[in-house]
C-alpha cells in the first residue's frame, strides 16, 4: 500500500523527501490558516513568527497536494516528517482521507494544529498576521519568505487562497 502525505504549506514547495507522484488533492473538514506561532523555523521565542496550519472546520475544505512517497522510503520519510513537523508538538499527526483530482480517495499523513497548544493562535486579524510575518525571522529564514514561496506555489498549482494573496500583497507593502 502506498504512503501519501498531504501538503498545504511548505511541503508544497519543499517536501524534503523522495516523492514518486504529486496530485492535486482536497481535504474536507479543515482550512489552511496562519494559526501557529513559529518559535524555531520562521521565528524565535523573542519574536515569534507565523506558519500555516490546518484548523478543524466542518464546513471547510483545503486544497493542496497529495505526495506519494517513493516506495521503500516510507520509514525514513515518516521519521523525517516527525522530526520536521513535530518539533514543538503543536501539530498532531493524523491519517486523513484526501480526494485526489482524478477522484480517488487516499489516506494521507497530515499535520493539523492542536488547538490546545500554546502556539495556537487561530483567528488573528489578517493585518496582525501581516505585521508579524513581515518582521519575524527563524533558523530557516525570514517569515515573509515562507509566505511568498507558499503563495507562489499555490498560484502555480492553480489553487486559489484569497487570504494568502492578501497577506502576500500586504507584507510586500510593509517591507517596501
């Protein structure tokens, strides 16, 4: 049985593992938002950044990519993803059903936000998000870079996300 991973943020443009197949996919019951404070990758404890997370919402859907892991690399991929995504335990690892563009339904390893974690910050106004993203920096680089790469990848995939488009434009205004 194939191992799939659902990407909705940096996994879209930087999976970090061997991908055998990429398919546009939709996850029901969640929406993508900058609802996780980043204290390592795109921010610090002194100046937290924001990264994307999946928030549970029965009425929502999230479009992204289903990434089929290269056969034979499943164990190392899962170990890599856990090291990358579970660094502060703000994400929860789930195996959720995603619908591929060709109509198939597959189970995919998916990282969703833990709304009880202290890094959770769902519901921040977009302007506040933009101000944080424009200024934060972590060990993986500036927070704005994460936003720009994700917004560009979504556009290239033909995935519309009005909030990310607004944030990208506003952060560019702030940075100048």
